[in-house]
C-alpha cells in the first residue's frame, strides 16, 4: 500500500511539473519572481513582448506554462495560447496599464497590439507592391489592399489593366476593382459573357453574380444549360445570387450528379434559393439517396437551419465512417460535444504530413476555434511555420472566414517575413480581419475564384 501511495505521489508531482513547466523567458519589472512557473495562478498582471514584431499584449494573467507555450487570460475574459519561442520577454506590471486610444475600423475598435500589426501590414503591402514589378499577380493583389487605403497610384494601376486590350486581363482587373470596393464596367461584363473565349465567359459569369449584373441573365441562362462544368457551375452560382428561382428543378438534378464541382454548385444554389417547397423536396429525396449524395442533401438542409439537417448530420457522423471527418467539422463549429471530441482526438494522431492531411488539420483547428476551444490556435501557429505555400495560404483563408480579430496576433511574424508571397498572405489576412467590408467581399470572391 505504501509503495502504491509513493508511486501515485511521484506521478502527481510529475504531472504538476509538466502543467507548470519552467520556461527560459526573461521576466522583467519591479520585484519579478524567479521563474515563469512562479507566475502561474498569480493575480499579478503581465505584459508579453513578442520578439518578431515588437508588439505587446498587456493586462494579462498567466494561467498555465507548458514547455512550448503559455496560456493567458485577457482583460476581456478570453483564454489565449502563445508559443514560447515567439515571446521575447514577460514584464510584471505594477498595476493595470491604460491602453492608448486607437481609431475605429469598420465600426470595430481593435486592441492596441492588434492595431499596431494592422498599421505595419499597410506599410508592408506597399513595399510588396513596389517590389512586384515582375509578378503581375502579386502586384494586382497588393494593389487591391492599397486601393482600400485610398492609394491613387495602385487604384489607377487596376483601372488601367481593366481598360487594356486583353479580355482575361481586363476581367481579372475588374475582379480586383470589385475587391477594392470600386464599380465594375457593365460593358466589360457583357463583352466577357459574349466572348468566344471560354475562360472569359466563366470569369464574366462569376463577376456577374458578385456584382448583381442582371442585364446578363440571358447569357447566364445559356451557360447554365451548358454541359461543360467550367461554364455551368459559375452560371449556377451567379443565377442563385441573382435570385433566379426557375433554375431550381435543374439544380435538384445537379445535386445528385457524380461531378463534384456541379454538386458543390448545386449545394450553393439550393442553400440560397430554398423555400418551404424546396425543403420538402429535399427531405423526400433523403429516402432515395445514400452516401455522398445523401450528404449533399443534408448539407443543404443544415445550411438553411432545418432541424432535419442537424438530425441527419449527426446520424451521418455516427454511421458513415468515411463521411464522419467532414460531418464532424460542421457539427463541432456549433459546439457538438461528440464531434468536438472526435476532432480533438484527431489532432493528437500522428499523420503523414501530406497536403491533404495538413489541410484537414487546419480545418479541424478552425472548427474547434469556432466552437469555442481557443487552444486550437496553437495548431494554426504550427502550420504557419511550414514552408509549404499550399498550407500557409490555406490557413490564411480559414482565418479570414472566422472573423476573429485576435488571430491578428498570430500573423505578426508572417507580416515581417522576407518571403513576399507569405508576407502578402499574412498582410491581406490582417487587413481583412480589421476591415469588415473588404473581408465580406473577399469571402464572396473566394467562393468563385482561387485567390
């Protein structure tokens, strides 16, 4: 018995030591403690200084210290993890520090440390724009952000491209002007829809939906009937954005086609156009389908908030192992306990670092964060350290979807990196998280284009 008690005591001591691991981070201030672990659970306020950007996060309390990160409580009651190797020092405050007043951005007041990152992002985007003379794609993207900030040179650059003689370049520039909040030429959209270039017609169809170009309905209906998914899918989404309910019968057929892109376009359209009659039709179709086709129908019902959608989504999660990973992502966002535990367990698994696995890991972290688990922020931090462009750009996209300004802190190192592609992705994400109108347009645009 004594031996057993001794083993338990040693095990508890080990666990306590792991939960409050000491870290080699300098501690500053008046009468600082001897180690980071001594601050755990203390009522003293601390300021964390980040080495990459010089940004500070103030008025924090230290909840936990681990070998690779600390967990802090903010003055707003948020629990946030910070990776240890991004921290330059911790300063023990004498009292609460008053934050300086910062200007309002899109009716949203940013925390001071976030505003500093936003301010730096604008400067860094200008540097990227000036250095991207040989990379038109990157220069266009940077010009969009600068045009948001009322930079006349960048705005004129986009307008000149939209007035060039090459239709694809014109349409790409028109999309950039849309992102910048500018008008898109009706004449250009009509030319694109009537063009003999299939790529031009596809781009013009997408832009017609985004900009509400109703004069293009006749052309869009022709493209909608085209057998080529390259034309039919963007036309389907455009007609749905324009509220054209006559397409519903054909879209119902598309929902059960094998082509994945057509199926996704059908989910998009029905989620926008569904009324009571359409919902009843979808419920009836549940009895006729199985597997992936059934999952598509359930996704539509779930998107429109029908109770059957939630019930069937849980059933799919519990009975279809191949679909459980996707169903778990949707359910965990809403706080479903079983789905959340499934995703947490998935994060602990060792998996080959393939692009597909790392992308799912990123979506996993996003779903957990949206469901209220802030510890998943550490997963984003880890993924952003990878040099794989497919991965870090995907993480940036997921961050924009979340509309969570506290993510700006994670983007500080990316803003300062010398890799212009990585730096721009980080800067664009920072600006989107601070600029609500731009974020909404960017999300809509990404439903149509790889951007």
